[in-house]
């Protein structure tokens, strides 16, 4: 999906601000676990943090590295899984899992985060849902009819991560965005969603795409991000 991920809009600046506020110092060390092409890693590095981007998909990591070089950002891009982090104990001031938890083994990453997080370190888990604008509601109806497989509920995973890491998610915040897009960009965004693009054979996607392009109104991609964050208590 790496060739479609760059169609996704950037994360809301207010969400990046909230992540930045979780570190004690501007130059703190941040681990972005499941970094993708850098939607979190790149803006945090631009704000002066030492960012370690962990990503198991080589194509994603290559794009992240290329963009970091283009922006002259000293991101350390590491080809590894979040379940087996090649990081020293107590080495992160902030660990971030942004829109990646559904790909991960919650128990394994929790033990790894517990190991690499500094004694007073913070943990942020960001989940993402489709927005509830009129256009997105129509799009969701098409998706639900075309895709029988749905994303799993992550509440249990989040509780498990909190229990194992000793981080109590004392604060939950939501951030919304809405970005006008053309038809081609909308199609590329849909191709980047694991339970849509990769889950459909070419014929199914052609039929799905036709229904999407027939929707009334100007396309605008809308999302709701939920940030759960807390600091280590033990």
C-alpha cells in the first residue's frame, strides 16, 4: 500500500501539537511505532524531537527516508517490527502508536513499550475513524455494502496495553479534519485502507470505484482521530 499512502492528508496540526506536549523537553527522543511513510515522524522531527521511526514494511520505510532527506530531517528510520524493538531499555521519552494498532499484537508491543519507555516516559495511542460528514456518511454506506470484513474493535487492546505498560490513559482527546479531494486522490486513499483496497480483487474494486464516483456532492475526506495518552506511573 506504500504507493497509495501519500494520498492520505497530513495529520491535523493540533494532534501533532498534542503529541509534542507529551515530551518533557523539545529535544526528547520519540519512538514512532508503525511509522508508515512518516505522517507522525516527519512533523515531530520538524519540531526538534529526536525521532526513531520503526516500520516493518520496507517500501514504506524507503518513502519515509526519501522524504526525510528531502526535508533535511535527521530521522533514524529503522526496519523492524514494534513487537521486537531494536532499542535499548528505558530509551524513549515518548512512544507513539498512531493508526497502527490494528496491525499489531497488543500484548507483545505492550511488553516492548514497557521495556523501552523511560521511567517518566509517556505513551500515546492514536486511533482513527471515518468522519460523519454528509459525504462521508454516503461513502460509508457504499463501503459497508461492498466490504463484509470490518476493522476490529480496539478497546480491549488499549486496556491491555495500559495494564502491561503501567501507563494510565488519563486523558482522551479527539481531533477532526476534512480535506477536499479530487476523484483520483479519493480513489488512492481508499486503496490505502487495508480492508478496502488490498482486500478486493480488481473486478470488485472497479465496481466499488464506480459507486464511489457516482456519489453526489464534492468529495472531502473527513476523519476523527482519538488520542489516548498518559505517563508511566511505575
